[in-house]
C-alpha cells in the first residue's frame, strides 16, 4: 500500500511538472526561438538596406600581404556580389592583370540565399504551429502535445541544420563546371583563357579561388586522369574541355570575413541547442511514463 501510494504521489508530482513544462516553458522556448531567428533573419536584411531603407553595399578587401598574387575588393549586397575589382599577378604572366565585373552583371551567392530561405521556413513553422498549440487536460492530450512538440522541434532543427550546412559546406564542382560557369562571362576585360575563378562561402568567409592552367600536349596524355568534384582543386588536377586536356599549374585562394555571417552561425547554434534541450526535457517524462506503463 505504501509503495503504491508513493508511486501515485510520484506520478502526480511528475504530471504537475509536465503540465508546467507544457504550459510555461514550451511557450517561453518557442518565443525565445522566434526572437533568435528574427535576429538571424534581420542580419540578412540589414546587409541589403541601411537604416533608412536605402540600398546598402559592403566592401571587403581580398589579399593584404605583399606576397599575395591575387588582390581586390568585393562589393556584397545581401546575397549578391554586385562588383568585383580583381588584380592578378600570376607566374605565367609578367604583368598585373586587372579585371572587374561588367556593370550590368552581379553574381548571386546561392549559399547565402538558401540559408536565408531556410531561416524563413523555420520562422514560418514556429509562427504557424505556435498558434495551433492549445492546452487541454487529459493524459491522451498530453501525449499528443509531446508528439507535437517533438515534430515541431525536429522540423525547425532540420531547417536550421540545412541553413548552417549551406554556409559551412560549399558545393563541390568539377573543373569543367568551373570553366563553363556564367561567372567567367562577367569580367571585363575577360580573364585570360588559362585562368578560371570561383567564389564561395565557407563559414563566415567569402572566398575567391583562382586557377591557372596549362595545356597538356597530346603525347603526354597517356597518364591523363580527370579530377572529380571538389571545393578546392589542387595543382596537378587534370580535366578535359572542348576536346583539349588541361592541368592546374597554380591555385590561389584569398578570403575575407563577413561579420554578419558569423552572427547568423552563432544564432543557428544557439537555436539548435534550445530545440535539443526542450526535446531532452520532454524525453525525461516520456521515458518515465513508458517505463511505468502509464
């Protein structure tokens, strides 16, 4: 009898704690998540417009050392490079090559756009489902609410993980894909035929890669082995383009930090931790009731 009474008392205490969790803490966490993701979303927006709504552009300097063979200034507006002013001092060329974006062109940074879209989707999930979260009584309703919260947290975490991955994991490309990219048509004067370029985001850094190539002679093709997809190809990488075989002779990488991208990554980490912590708290109750067959 005493054991049964103790068990009933323990169950009653846990049920009250769980009701408090559902009534108070869930809403508090959902509000905190929304506030954090609004700040993350605002970083993308503020990078495009100034305090009075005017177009805002940020300039970032590439290459600071006297030994850097690639230098320049990039102009970023939200998810687009609107201008690039690049100076190349390459081993094969005995002069500094200067090239800029054509005035009618800008390069969309798809990684930033995708990350922003995923943040927007996470906010949509929180806003739409928070309104449908109603509190009633009964064990079966509590069970449904646990499932609801788990599904909501999983869905939000999926969007946040995808957003973070877009900024931390640049797309791998083959060298022919780099060569045929529309980016190569944006420069004026055009880059030399033996020079390819690519931009990407890595964490909070905006990176420029410049490849210098040389043509492989037909009598050397017996050892030809085309390279696969990669974010950064190494010297010696080979590929075929328009029935000609090439090898990468030099690779130059320069980068600059975009502070507001670092802010968004921090927000993603905090939001993911909040989601996981809420799931863990609910799991404690679920595990107890499953064990007790309640």
